[in-house]
């Protein structure tokens, strides 16, 4: 097993970037992730990018669209911030992604999730009285835990609460954060030590 305190890919500083990589770096570091409140460090002290963003720099042709999708999922859906963070933290728990848990527990607190709720998400025991949050959590768990397609009853129960647009948004969010978790697993990127 690889020590996740030593990532398999070196973190790239601005001086090491090609023109395409630098363009992506500037897109990531000037977009919505840095214009609002900062709940976790996007950049290291040397300017290199933390988490999945540093991996994206290695292949800008894929990293650019991937970061665009992430920005769309985070900032341009109709999901409430709480619902979005519930979904992200459910994926983080299911995939064992230390970085996503580290980053999105901080974002989740800012979105109003309590310490008890954060613990329940990490343990897979989350409940909510809010029908949208409960349906989103249920769909996230179902898609993580069971490879079978949703049956008609499961689909109808979910779409009745979330609507077709909400289901699309949630399924894309799950896929995006599973992709990030897998990137970080392969390249041994864990949560920062501090």
C-alpha cells in the first residue's frame, strides 16, 4: 500500500507549467472556487494546487472540461448547498476519499450541517426530516451500494421529490465526485496533514 502523505504525482508549481497547463491553472485559481469564502486551501504555499486540481493540470485537455463540470455541479445547479454537501460527503464516505471528506466537511459546516450530521454522513447513518435531503441521500446511497439499475418504483419515488432535473443533477454530481475520488486514490492524494 502506498503512503498517501507522498503523492505519486509531483505537485506542479506555476514555473513548471506549459502554456496549456498555465491556462488551466489560471482558470481554476480565478474561478468561483476562489472568489467566495475559502473553506479549505485550494493552493499550497508554493502555489501548487491541492487535491484533484493538481492532477487535472497533467492533462489540460481533460482537466479543463473536468474542472468546468465540477464548477457547474458546485455553482450552477438548483440543489441547496446542504443537499449538495450531503451528496458529496456520501460519495466521500462510500469511496473512502480522505481529501473530499476533509474539504467538504468544511464546506458542509458552512452550509449548515452540524457535527452530528457530518458524523452520520461519514458512518452512513444520516437521516433528515427534509424530504429533498432524504431523497438525495437515499439516491446517493442506493447508487453507491447497489450496482443494479433503479427499478420503476425507486425511480418514481425519487423523481417525485427531486424532479427530473434534480435527479440528473444528483447523478452527475455522484459521477463527478466518484471520478475525483478515483483520481486521488490512484495518485495517492490524501487530506492535508494540517
